[in-house]
C-alpha cells in the first residue's frame, strides 16, 4: 500500500497536479500611467479545494494581455499558467492615463504548490512586448499566507454537469439585488444561462459546464450611475461611467468580489446588475458584467461572455477612439480579428478559395445572401473591427461579437470558443 501511495504521489507531481487540493489566491496592485507600469504584490491567501484547470496546465490557449505562471523552485517545471487581460491595461489607452497615475486591484487563483515555487507575472503592451514583470517566491509553509475557511454564500446550481474536477465552473453573481429581490436574481440567472447555452458552440458543450447562481444581497437596489450623481451600496461595488464612458459598467473592487465568492467553486464569473440601463463589460479571464433588465440582456450577456471566457475581440468599430489598440506591424492575439500581419495564424484555413483579401464590401455580400449563397461562403476578411475602421479585419459580415441583432457567433468565433472549451477540459 505504501508503494502504491508513493507511486500515485509521483504521478501527481509528474503531471503537474497538486495533492493538497488547495487554491492559492494572489492579490496584486497594478499601477502607473499611459507610459509606465508597476506590479506590486498585495496579499497571499489559500483555502481548500481547486476548481481550476487540471489539463494543459503548463500552457495558455491564447496570449492575452498578460500571463501569470507558477514554477517549481527546485526543478523549474511550469506547474500552472494562465493568460488574462485587465481593466488597468485598458485604462492605459485612455486620455486620463496621460495625465494621472492610478492603481487597480487584480486577483488571480492558482493551485497551491506542494513545495516552494516561483510566481512570475508579466504585462504586455499593445504590441505584445513585456512592459513590466514581477517574480516572487511562494512557500506553502509561509505563516503569512492567510488560511481562509470560507462559508459559502447562498447559491443554487442552474446546471450541474459534474464535479469541479472535470467541469468548467461559472459563477453567476447578483449585483444590486436586495435581500427581497434575490428570487428575481435567480430568475435572471436562469435566463443568462439559457442565453449562453442557446448559442453554438456552447449548446454542444453544455455537459462540460457547471453554472451556479450566487445570491449576494445588496443594501440598495440597482447600481451606481455616477453621471446622475447616484451612488449605491451594492454587493460588488459596480458603477457605470467607467473611464467616463456612460454605458461602460464595471467593478474595480476585485478583492471584494473574490472575498464574497470564497467557498464557491468557480473559474469564470458573470455578474448580473439589477437595472434596465444598457451597459456592461467583459474582461478576459476576469469577469463579465451586464445589466439584467434591458431588452438586449440576452444577446449582451452572450457577447460579454465571449470576451471574458473566450478572449474574443469586439468586431465593431469607430472613427473617434482616443488611441489605437492594434497596429499593422503585429498580429492581435484575439482569434477573431487580424491586421493581416500574420493571417496564417488566424482563419486563413477557413477561407473559401474564391475569397479576395480584403473581401468585397458587406453590402454586396448581403445581396448574395438574399440569393441563397451558403452562410459559410461569407467567411472573409472584412475591414473594420477592434474599434478601428481601417487596418483591422473581421471574419464575417455580422456576428454576435459585432451587433446585438446578429443571431449567432460566426464560424470563426465558434471555432475559437470550441478551442477554449477543449483547452480547459481535454
């Protein structure tokens, strides 16, 4: 029996798995301006259970705007890594960032290592270059790692396909619902899950997911609307007017958010705001936040989940953005847009043979659609995406990542989502 236990422990180590079955939570402060970045370690804590990925632990599915990795101190083996984006990096592209320094909370969940390990975190600039980084040691025996014994908040599983060990766990979180409105929240959470699972490829992979509705009560009903002078006391402290954009609804209080979710198995977060005002946001491997009572709630929650879960880019565009997000001398990491710098890495393999790059104007294609041309024949390279009308291209005339009126994700986005799901479970 002793030999069997030893062999099993060695197998766990060789696979990069963690016999402790604990989560290491690492809190950071990212601060700086448009031209500077600083990463500061805030606090370490841990608690029982690990709901995160157990496969492909030494790689990432897409680059993201940053990466955090856990490496065994004695062997150098990569035990776990995760890519992500942050609200801080998005703020760095705003006008405000040119004249003031600000700080943002960020929280990352890692599996607790069996022995001493290095955590290495790096942030990338808009061209994918490392802009700042930090490496620090984690010792599981460190007495200053806060040991948390959380009591799970009230919750209800909307879909439970299996244990957290082999499923993707998504927490649907109440924001701006008073104690007397939590039944309404559960109804809204069911609508959100139904909306997500009604879209391919999520519907085909529904058995890979657990969705749990977490009923966090708020003192006030609704959410804060700063441009109207209306500040409310709510569970996750969200507000509109992020970066002075009226419809951009986010929360900056990530430590509070994760504090309140402690005790719930989760990898991804969808926050539902109790308001009928249009707005929301989605940040890759951070959270989705959207309003639950606007008429466009269903398509918007799916769109924002496309951002936070799959790392998909927006496919709409403007001509008045303050600064560009994408440049012709580098390829975006998002799978559904391209600058043509390295198009072979994108959907080149999905293009019909007759497609011209860039593709014909959309109006001409819609005329062909009315004549019965197969939908897949519309995969092309259409200029206008990633908030830029010129120099950035999308794969389809319309898509759930472009407009609320689109009925589905385009084939390229569907493939990207499928890849992300399979990366987390296979």
